[in-house]
C-alpha cells in the first residue's frame, strides 16, 4: 500500500472525509432507519438484513463494507482503498454511537416519503464530498466507483444501477409502499448525487469567432493563464476563411472571459458547451 504522508493537504483530505462520512451516517440513522427504507446503499441492505436477523444496522454495515472494500482494493487502487478503509470503519462506528445515544429513535417527520426526500438530499452532500476527495463511504459507493472507472458511467447513474437491486430486495420484508419509496429514493439519490459532483467539477468550452482574435488569444494566455486551440474555418455563406478560438475554462474564468468578450467585440459569434469530464496531461503553468 502506498505510504500516506500526513502533510497539510492530506490532513485537509481526512478532515473533509470525516465531515462527509458524518453527514452520510447522520442521513442514514435519522431518516433511513426510522422508516425502514432500503434506499440503494449498503446501509439500506443492512436495514433489511437487520429486520431478518435482529443484528444491529451498524454491525451489518461494518461486515458488508469490509466485503466491498476488498473489491475496492483489487479493482480501483490502493490509494482509493486506503482512504476508504477509514470511511468504511468510521461510518458504522458513527451509526453505533447514534444507536447508543438514541436507542428508541423515531422518525422526525413521521412521514416515510419526507424521510426519503430528506435522506437523499443530506446523504448526497456527504457522498459528493467523499467522491471529490477520491474516497467512498464504502459498500455500493465502491461498486459505483468501479462502474465509473471501467464503464465510464456517471457516478449518479452507477449508484442508481447498484442501488436498485438493494431497493428491490426490500420486497422480501416490507410492504409495497416501502418498496416503491425505496426505488424512488434510489433514483432521486442518483440524480442529486450526479448534480452535486458534476455541478462542482463542470467547466465550460467556449468557441469564439471574432475579428479580434489576437486580442482575445492574448487575454486567454496572459490574463486567464489558460491554454487555447485555434481552428481554421470557412464560412458557408461567403466562403471567407476565419479562425476559431476554443478554450476550456472554469466558472470563474468563464465569467471573466465573457465580460472581456462583451467589451472587446460585441459582434463575436460565441458558442458555449458544458464539459463534465476532462482527461489530459498537465503542462507547466504559464507565468504571467
């Protein structure tokens, strides 16, 4: 296993991972367990098994997380697994603490549907924090990460696919209403998680056709400190040669670029696309 150096950045990583795990565990205990909902997760599966065996949810979550953790080590990588060891142990521990603190805890909302909505919103925040730190709370999160790595599936969709199987398994123990709510929650959880992750990571691809290309190029290179690609284009109407500038920027850079374009060339033809994933080899940062 790769040795972990506890510098400032790694300490920040583990602090954020701890916060994300606490949020996820709180969502499970305060919203999922009281309504017996098996919204697609290992904790949801643990709730079903707990109803069948009377073993605590925290203990079953620990066992299931260890099993999935083995898959994480084998298929995802040791760095990911090292972080997930921590979260896989921490999550059931937090659940165990909650079980001791609130042994007879009842639903806050007293409505399974509202519990499902609250769970999806809260747990997605915690899971998004973990995924962005290249970690997982264990269990089906690892399965989703595997699907994301090898099949290029969006994490939200991968979570949904893995979670549907868990949600359907609630039919062996609970009524039709609980099964339907579990399926709805699994689907909603995937959508919310997907938007949390890619909403924070998304960038903009801006394609620009302008008579002031040189000014725009210099602004991108020297002011935004970003790269750009130049393409030769020919207009279909007048057959005049033009040059298109293509640049990928984050949200802050996008705002600055659009302000500059409005001031520099109001007649520029601009198309903007949302970019959800980028794979590249970083170059040395361009100095100002």
